[in-house]
C-alpha cells in the first residue's frame, strides 16, 4: 500500500473542487454559453467552469477566477499544466477526471485538434 499516494489523492480531490453552482452559472452566462478557449468555434455547448488559478484563497470561488470552456479545452489546459499552482499529481488527477467525463465526440475533437 502506498500511503503517501493515498494522502496526496485526498488532497487532490479537495484542492480542486468545482465552483459553486452560483459562480458556475455566472461564468457561463458571462461567456454567453460560448467556449472561451475556442471563441465558440468548437461548437460544444456543454461547457465547464474552469478555474484559472487553482490556489486556495479568497478568489478561489470568484467568477473572475473562471472561464467557460469545452471539455477538450479544459482537458488540454490540465494536460499542459498551465496553472503552476497545481502540483503534478493534482494536475494529472484533474486531467484524468475530465477525460473520464468526456463524450466520444469530445475525445475525438481533442485528438484531432491538438
Ligand atoms: Zn471549445
């Protein structure tokens, strides 16, 4: 049993929890339900409220700290580890969770547009 890894995993889940429902709604409305990573060009309408900075603090749940992006874009952000406030483990965990909730069409879009 790898005890250290299980502790890190617990921290990872806690550390990168989602925006509140209210903040999420504000982020998606501000973006007019268009993917902000692709200026709506990807055509996906099931968008995620993605954190810009994942460091815990006053601003963590602020809509100012979020952007509306499609799942392929959100996955790409984590695969490329664009936020240095996440550890490698937290970032990899986040990427894995996004990949698991992506539809086949979203995965195909990611594969053909990377
Ligand atoms: Zn997109």
